[in-house]
C-alpha cells in the first residue's frame, strides 16, 4: 500500500505489486483497486501494477470530491500518481468509471506518458447525444438519472453532516436500492444479479464496512451527478495514437455496442474484443475469456 499526495492536499490509496513494465488500472463505480488483484497476480513477474482507489472509494473514501469536477479531478489524480512514482510509458487501463477517467485524462493531459490503453465498457460520453441512445444506461438513462436527482435532493434536505445510519429509513433504503440496482444491471447472468440484490438487502452492514464505506456517503452522489452532467471526450480521441484495445459486453445494459463503437470512429486503429455472454462486467460474466484477453493485451 502507498499513499500518494495529491495537488490539493488529499491522498490517494494505491496498491503496488510486481516488478517490470508499469501498468496502471482504474476500477469502476463502487469498486476499489484491490478488485484487480486476482487478474494481475499471474503477471507480477513481468509487470509492476499500480491499483489506486479512486477518490470516494475504498481506502480513498475520505478524499474530497465536493464542489469539484469529478472526472477532471480523477484525471489530475492520475497525473499526480504518475508524477509521484516517476512513471512514463505506462500501460493504462480502466473499466466503466475508470475508463471514463482514462478518456478524460487523455482529453486533459494527453497520452504522452501512455504506451498502450485498455478501455473496458465505456463510451466517449455518459450523456446521450440528441436523437441517440449513446450514453450510459441506454433507454433507462432518463429513469436512472431521475432517481439520481431525487437522491441528490434528499441528501440536501438531510444535511451535509448526517451519518448514513442516521438517515431516515426510507431515504437510506432508496439510496441502498439505487446503488444495488446499478450493480445488478452490470451483470448479465441472473445468478450474479440475484446475489447482488440479496447481499444489498441482507448484508448491508457488512458491505458498507468492507466494500463501500459510507462515512462520506454523499460522495457517491457527487459521482452520480458527474455522470448526469456528462463529459464529451470525442474531441481528443483522434490524438490517441498508442495501441488501444476496447472490450465490450454484447449484453451490456450500460453501453450498447453501437455507443462504444463511437470510439472506433475516432480511434481507427483500435482493436475491438466483444464478450458475447457478458454485460458491463466481462471479468465476472466471462472470467476465463477475460483473463485470456487481458493477458494477451498486456503481452502484445
């Protein structure tokens, strides 16, 4: 574990393991850096992995996001991580929120320090373009964004200092169920969705202790609001000249194949890998194929 100092005085928790060519991998919403560990362990003799907890998540839960441009802040945090460890020519990858962070990083800082890029399940923007369903959540975007907006209103009404477990029960349950729904639709297989829904309902204290800490529960709403605001990264995509791999789940309820293929229009040399029996989390739905393709990405 390392604590990386950031430009605004906050600190980022980073797992560092292995030796060799540096690889930075960014996790998705509600996740943390340690969730990459089982994927990277077979390659720690050839690569050195840096697995940060993004602000608001894991052991970086208490780092401030209030009043900040979330994805630009994440991009700056990534730059600070590279500076701290004096990394250049890194292999960079991200899934979902982590991938959006990488695309924003390219837009803000460029990929001069990146030698290869892996984008898992995110398009160039989280908000639909007029007349298209090319943003996050497809046809469900309006419904889910409305749920996010209602939660933001309830959070403001509850007050900034209220603790999660002191929230009115109906407010806490709505927050919990919304996060659980976001998790569940990430999975394609029914059993995985059922496990998520069951765990959120009956193991909430355990999950909030070990997976999604809630001491600053409002920070998750900051990230939700950032997705609602959107950030169109298409203007900078043509500058990506490094080898790029795009992994997509054919059954994804987050981004359609068409939405993600917009990246190919701007990064014409990108390699596309489709997981036919996977949703938004191919490492969960098709773990063997994912591990095989992940290893191929690292080595080639």
